[in-house]
């Protein structure tokens, strides 16, 4: 008896285990299944963007010269009309004095010509009176008339020269005013481009002294891939986080999707490169989606990287199934799924699909909550089938 317990019992247990393992698998065990659930489904487009101030201006000088004083520093808040820099004004002051002296000289010449004009008018009247008495020659009268016309022309020419010289005075006075650079709006100094003591040259380009930004409202330009740009429309909800603060979500709505990529100015050259067999045609194309976001606390800063999410579609309280359970979907949104009944039998059923993502699809008709759909086959291995069922439970 003891020998049977020692040798026979283990053999009996092994036989029972082998019989259980080799039992016929149920039909349901051949499939990996997933239940039909009720939930919300969102379709999103992900992008990377840059945060920039909505208003960013370069404050520059319109005159050349040495920057004698710089009245602002990086990060300083400034008000409209505030003086930010002074350029050496000696050249402009000299030009103004020269222009004013030229006006004064022309006025003196005009006074002399007016005296000559008065004399020519008197001479002409006298010659007219003598001619009426036949007491002078006609040549004398004609000479007096020519002198009068010449004097009038000289007075008119000097008057025009004075107006021109006054314009030069105004220009010199304006240039003198340009040596005091003031800002025209409130903002924050985000960059100091020109240092005190540096010489400016305005003959080639307008030199920038500081860059001024209004940071209470920031603009994000998100790069939308060519494959997704057709899904993104103005008015769609959008939110983003920054690399330094992934917990704070900044929300807004798409204001504009730019009609062309920023690289459009280079497209002509790229087209030529592609035509010549270059790599220009293979580069990725992105379109900017633009939106504004309030920044009352100043936490958003220029050039921050924004991890942007655009909500392109949403269905609430929909019947959801894994996309892997679907067959080929036609243009009307209809497809076939394999549904398991209460006995574990599998049947094909036509369903109508709505919104889809890479992993989940919303079912408009054809299924009920709690039903099970097959998302894949386990094969002939019973252990694999049991493992799939266990995973679903």
C-alpha cells in the first residue's frame, strides 16, 4: 500500500494534468477578445511650436553717430515716450545751424533784390510817362521793362530758394530730434543690441538699439505636418505645455492656419534642385498654425518650445472598440467585425464606424455595450488561447 502511494499517486496526478492540458479548446479560446465599452474618443494632432510675444518691435536710430548714453537695461519695463538712448548730436546741431544760416543769407539777398525791384518799377513808370509825352526813346522804355522783368524773376527765384532752404532746416531739425531715441509703446526690453559707446551707421541699414516686446499676450506658431494640416481649422481647441513646466496647460483656439509654409521663399530654388535630381523634393513640409494665449504672470517667455495638441474631433459617450478588431472600412464607414455570442461562437457582423484613431474606433451602429469582439487569433496553442482570455478578464 505504501509502495502504491509513493509510486502510483505521482503518476496519477501527471496523467490527470496531461489530460487537462490536451482537452479540446473552446471556440472562444481561439480568439483574443475585447469588450465593447462606452467612453469619450478624441482625435488629436500633435505639433511643436515656438512661443513669441504678440508684439515685438526693433527700436533703432535713424541717424549715424556715437551712442553717448543708454538709458535702459535688459528686462526693464518701459513706457511709451520714454527716452532709451542718446546719440552724439554735434553733427546734427552743426547741420541745423548751417541750414539756418543759409536761410538767413537768402533772406538778405531777397531784401536787396526787392530794393532793386522797387527801383526798376520806378524807372519803368518814369519811362512810361516820358513816352506818353514823346520825351524819350522807345528803346529806353523797353530797357526799363526788361530790367523790371529781370528784377521780378530774381525776387521769385530767391523766394523759391528760401523755401528750399527752410525744408533743409526742417530736415536738420528732425535729424537732431532723431538723436534722442524714444519708444512709442509700453513693453519690456528683451534684447539690447547696441551698447553705450558704440558707433551707429545708418547709411547702410537702420541700426537696432533695443528690441521691445509686449508680453501680456504671447503668440504660438505651431508647425503642423503636411499630412495633418487638412485636419486643423481655425476655431479648434488647442493647448500646450512647455519643456520647463509640463504640468501647466495653456489653452486657446486656433486663430489661423497659414496658407503656405515659411519656406515658400526658397521653393523656387528647391524646385530647381529637385528637377536636377537633388534632395529638395524629399524635405518635410510644415504649415504654421497660429494662436494667442494670455500671459498675465509672465511665465511664458520668448522662444520657449511649446508641445502643442490640437483637438480636431471628439465623440462623447460613444461605443468604443479597438481599431484592430475592424476589417477594411469602406467610404461610408461600414466594415465587418467578429462578435462572440454567449456560447462562445463567433459570427461576422456589419457595423458602422464613426471617428477613428490609431488604436480606438467609435461604433455608430451594429454593436451593443458589453459584447465581445475578436481583435486577433491565438492560433492552435490552447495555452495561448487561455492566456488571451485571461488578459481580457
